[in-house]
């Protein structure tokens, strides 16, 4: 394999020496066509295209068959194209705009006239839909849309949602039901991914956009591009191009603002819930122009944003008060607890009425240099700094929730602050040698620095206090994933293509290199985590030294000097590809290509563990934590077509099929370098007998100090030696049709099948030792959850909590069917609408921690099987519509109205048991069996205070199942992972922009006031646009034990045990900001635009 890698690397660098290149991700547009006269093709005709705003000049001549190509042109316009040949009239054509990635066909017929050689003027408009270069599913988002549509967050997401297959899941865009980690983001050809894979996009952890949206010229979302140059994704390739300077100085200043007075007081069901005070302020600018006219241009933009949001919409209960925003956590309890913690020297912060701060600063600069009409150079720099306060993580929490809710309120100290910072520089060189060859080279460097800060005043153990039903009552202390949590990432990028134009063939040869260098610090529970059944138990432990926690967890360094171990990862990705775009006829164009990608991963912190190598895990498996997966070349053949039916431009059939290879989230690999039993030790003890609470974070870590050779308690994470990075087979078929009355319709089907997907299993889980439960729910219950889990561990018989193996599965698929219709009306009105049906199934939806990706997958059988179910990112039904209308009047006024409407299914949930039914060592991951009748379940009270009889319990549970349409149709079956779907929700956002404009010294100046209303329907009717959340899908029933007949027993906890309120409804209406109408004001000054 080393020989293969060396040969592969050598071949790439030979290509670099021989070839200059075109960017892997498009930053330009192109024009192609033929020049002919009445007798046939004309060879040697001159074709010159001039970008009128900048004077940028692109020139070529036709080849022997009359064909010409003008590649790598600036997007936008207008363009004037002049075609000339001796003895013929010059013909000048005008194209209003070239879209990003668009290949416009312009065929020209010259007229011979020896006596009159005047020019022939023709004006034309190129269609983005009816385009011979269009094959797979894609969405183009213009600068006009970016400027005019309502935008709440001024982010990619606000505009990528125009893609019919889009859904917003976990803060980043998901496309066609795929994980948001499967997307590839580029700006001006430079990689803008969160390469480590903690989130889908740069800045998404801080809720910030890394670039001022006013800097963008255009955005494209390519879901199935059969252009072989595009790779690095199994979701979508989202590519943006920033604006460039022109021959005129142009610029803008803007500000925007909203606060609690511009948000509705929630009044659903006659319950008024005021919004906690918050505010958002933003300031931005753009400025561009010529340094040397027609030659050298600059463009700069910047934005500063400050916001303060409520930490929670819930308040503590006082005097028995209740309401949709009142938690059952009692104010007097939390006040007493806060005072007690201060006696220990710890300030827990607030638990209500506190703010979450966000800030972001961004700057971008761009230089464009027209060296001559054959060579251009572009240099870009992006600066980004951002910070955000975050609520505590739910991972590992009681019933997977420690955030504010009707059940409990955490203290502010249990949260954390996160920083996302970036510096990016990118150089792009484009050249056209002659009318047969062109090339483009992109070189980029990206430096990212992400790190966390604790909201507490000092290191302190994290403490979870539970309600009687096992849910979270409160939490305080150092957030369990924050200590030493840092990530430094450097990305090096070279992309290199070469285009050959030969008759009807456009041949592309290319190479791509990406180098990643990451340093990651991550150690869950580094300062210790305690879980207590009640506040009384906590006080008893803290004051009297009683070891009564239900669980204690800690992780610690076992390096000789006690220093913190960081995972250092180096990854190199190499790609080679070739493609032929063949124009078969004026009606048919075929594209066929082959791509080979290879990833090599190494680490200076990857260390073998000789003790682990001697152990035998499930099914006789041996584990070597000192070896990464073997290098493997992944092949991606693709074919696409575009057919202009009848050559009328009214009907277009397009599509293709092929393989797409994704980038690996490096965090998945980094887990192995951090969890090898050599750098960290850990313990996770249920009901510990010698771990009373102490504020000293080193108290029990010191008890476990050992050398790496003698380490006896740890976690393991390892990648299968044959693991391959993500790859899908994707097929697409679409028809575009010009309809009566000027409408254009598209019907498109997209199918993806996983070839190499990922799933995780625990090799330390003894799945062969089990008994079957008795009764209707007869799943296996393991008799020994861990193979190596000795209470008195030794190096030869250690206490390994988990040995997570990352491996592949080919299970997983998705289908999207989309229909859209659009029309540009006379008088400045444009409207579009679309509906998408999606069915997406997956085994694992991704994450950042190997253990959690195994632990948090809900199952009805073994957690080690690659069982298929609904994807967390699946939105089955989605309808969207957008309208933009502009009217100018009385010479100095203009009004723009725009709206965006979407109607879609809600979030997905899994019905699970509380506690550990199958004894796999995990709580909350066992899908419930839905009883068809009373005999299918053994119900018992939750605790001694629960006085309900069995009949009463069944009556309440049966009523709940009956009102829940999903559970009612699953009676007698297991619930499905992500089977429960939230309510269908429709939201309407509108923008009204009023312009006052005039001329000063021949230059246009304008002042614009914008008025955005988000969730406008809620302003009309308080019940509209209100999302709902599941009251208790996780832990609907609590597993209590096994009775004498071998049947499991379950409780059906009250919704609120204080007043014996049973759980009656599946969903409750949200009371947070998204459930209300919101207004944002903006002010913008433009000059010379």
C-alpha cells in the first residue's frame, strides 16, 4: 500500500509540473458556441467578450470546425460579445448576465457584405434553467435574491433554504435528507468547511456567518453535479463567489437592529409569555473600485454584530405557580443551592433571566488583476472572529436533557462559551493559451482556531440533580466537555485543471490536493461528573461525606508528566480526474468522467497499547489502537446528459448517475488518538461506594494516577482497518418545461444509495450473553454488559467502559422528488414555488464523539447492529414559495416587496424507555414496545409517592397512546428510531424595502429602509407558525425492573409529580422566539449602485 501511495503522490506532482489548472469548485462562467456563414463553419473568426462594468476582456478565435470557447469569465454582466471576420459584417451580441458555473451557448451566423461592413447588434438573455451545461439537481441564488429576500441571520442558511431539497437541522443546512456534515462549502474556490467535522460550517457553533452577505455575487447549491471536478461531498456542494471591483467606485453602509420590543408577547391559548430582554445590532460596509481602470480592481466588505439573547424562556416555580413557561424547578430550592455553593467558593451564576452573548467580526478583501486578455489573477483574504454563550450539553445527561425545560432549570455555570476564529487566503490564476487550451490554478490556506471557555468562576465538578422520574431538575459546575476543549486546524489546498477543446469535445484533466493539520484537546468529564437522585442526596453527600451518587465519571491524563494529551492529526487528500464533455449535436450533450481519490491519515500522537493488543473482544476481535485504516483509492465514475428536445428550447431532459466521495470528518479519526488507553485513564461508576461529593476536581483523579503501562481503566475508540471514507451512488432525472402563460416548470427525481456509510459498534459489549425478556417485549437482555469491566482491574483485565469500533455499512438511501414552477412577470414581479417529497433512511447520522455516536442511536435490539431507520435529517414534506416585486415611481422612490413561505414537517423524535432495559450499560437508547392492550405491559408506580393503581396507570397510558397517531398505529410493535414527527408548521417571512434615490455629480445615491417580519403569519393569527416539541418522547416509560415471571416492569411518570399531573399530550407549543413574530429594521446607504 505504501508503494501505491508513493506512486499516486508522484503522479499528482507530475501533473502539477505539467498542467496549470481550473478550480475544482467553479468561481467563473463561460461562453461557447460556433461561428458560421451560409456555407458552413468559419475558421479563424475573432470572438471578443467584454465585461462592461470592469472592461475585463476575453478573446479567442474559432477553430477549424468553427467552434470557440471562452472559459473562466467573471460572473455577472452585462457582456458585449463581438464576432468579426474579414469580409463579413461584425456581429455584436449582448448578454445581460452570466451565472456562476453557467456555460452559455452562443451560436453566431455572420453575413457577408463587401460593400457595407456595419455591425449587426443583437441583444439576448441566457436562461439559467435551459442550459446545455445543466445536468443534475442544483439551485442558483443570485445577488438580487440575496439583496431583496428577508434574512434574519444574514447567513448562508437564509438563502440556501431556497433549495427545495433543503432542511435546517442542528444549526446547519441539510440537503436531501443527508447529514449536514456531508456538505462541502467553498467561497471563491477556497474550502470553507469545518474540516474537523464538529459542525457543518465555519462559525455554525457560534451562530455566526464568516462573511458579510453583502459581499456575495452568487451562490449555487449542487446536489448532483456530474462535472467530475466537483467532489468532497455526499450531501451537496455549496459554492459562493464574492463580488469584485469594477471601473466605478461603489460602496454601501448598513445597520440592522431588533430587540424584545420587536417580538410578540406569546398569547397562544390566552397565555401571555413576555420575551426576556435581548437585542441584536449589526453594522456593515462594502467598498470597491478600480486601482488601474480595466486592469486592477479591489473590493472589500466587513460586518460587526453584537447580540444578547435570553438564556431561557422558562422561569422557576414560586408559590406553586404553573404555566407554559414556568418550570417545575422551585425558585426557593435553587436559591438555597446557589447560596450553599458559594460557601464552597463556587459561583453557579443565574438559573433564569440571564443573557447569552454573541459577537462576530468579519472582513474580506479581494484583488482582481487583468494581466491581459488571456491571463487573470485574483487574490482574496477572509478574517473572522466570533464568540457565543452556549447552554449545557445534553449528552450524557439524565434522559438526555439538562437544558432549561418545564421539568428543570440548570445554572448558568453549567454552560460554556465557544470561540470560532478563522483566517483564509486564496490565490487564483486563470489563463487561456490559445483557442484550444486553457487552465486555472487555485492555491489556498485556511487557519482555524476554535476553543471553549467555562461560565463558572473556577474548575468545579459537574453535578446533575434528577427529578423523581429521572429527568434533570438542575445542573451546575464545569460543563463536562469544556475542559481543555480546543481545536486548531490548518488547511492547505491546491486545485489544478487543464482544459482541451477538440472539435465537439471539451476534455478536462485535473488534480487536487488538500492537506489538513489538526490539534484537538478533548476529555469528557475531566473535572468529574456526579449524578444524584435529589437535592437532599447531594446535600447529604456534600455535608456528611456519604457516597450516594447514582453515577460518578472522571477522565484523567496518564502521561508521565501529567500534561494534557492533545490529539495531533495529519491528513492528506489526493485527487486525479479526467472528463469529456461531448456535444453530440445541437440537441444533446453528454458528460463522462472518472475520478480517483485517496486519503492518507497519520498522527504523531497515535500510540499502540501493548496491553490492549493482548485482549480479545466480541467475536474474537483483536484491536490495535496504534494503526489507522489502510489507504484506499476510491473511484468515482460519473455520466451526465442534457437533451434539448426538438431543439426548440421549450423542453429539456437532463440527468445522470455516478459516485460521489465525501471528505472524512477528521474528528472521527481523532477519537482513536485520544482514546487508546495510553494517554487517558477514566472511570464511570454506577452507585459508587467511595466517591462522596467533593469540590476538589483532583480528589479522585489522584487516586487513579498510574503510568500508561499500568493504566487499568479507560475508553477505546478505533477505526476498522478496512474502513473507507463516505461514498454514495447518486442518480438524477429531470425535465424542464416551458409552460403556457410564460411559466417554467421542473419535475426532478433524485436517488442516493450509500456505498460506504459509517456506523459504530462496541466491541466490549458481550452480545452473546443474554436472556430473552418474557412477555410482548421479548428483546434480549444482556447478562454481562462488558467483556472487560473488572471491579478490581489490572492491565491484563482492565475496566474498559467502551471499545468503539468505527466501520462501514452500505445500508442507507434517500429519495427526493421535487416539482417547481416559476415566472418572471412584466412590471418587476418574480415568483417561484416548489414541493419536495423526501424519504431518507440511515444507520448513523454522524456526530463528534465515537462513544456518543454509538450510545445515542436508539435501538430495539442489539446496539451493535447496523439497523436502518429514518434519518434525523429527513423532512418528508416541504413546500416553499418566494415572491420579489419592485416598483419605482416619481423619479426618486422605489419600493421592493418580497416574501418567503415554507410549509414542512417538524422535527423527528424517538420513543424510548428511561433507564437501561437491555442492560447494555446505556440509558435512554431502548426503543419502547407499544402495548396493544393491558396484557402487553406490566405497569408499576414510579415511586412511593405514586399512588395510582395498575388500572389507573393503564387507563392514562392507553389514553396517551390513543391521542398519539404515531403510537396508535404502532400498537403491538416496537417504536422506530426517529419515527415520531413534529407538527406541520408553516412560516411566512416578508420584507418591505423603501428606497429614496437621486443623482449627485452624475452618480446614483440611495437611502434604503428595510422592514423584515419573520413568522408574519403569527402576527395575523397567534396559532400560526408555532412549532411544537415532544413533551417526553425520551423516557415515555421508565424501566423499573424484572418481575418473578421474567417480564419487565415499567412506570408511566407524571408530567408534574408535584401536582399529580399526568402526561396527556404528545406535543406542547414552543414558547421560544421562533414561535413568535419578529421584526428587524435595517438602514442602508448606497452610492454609485
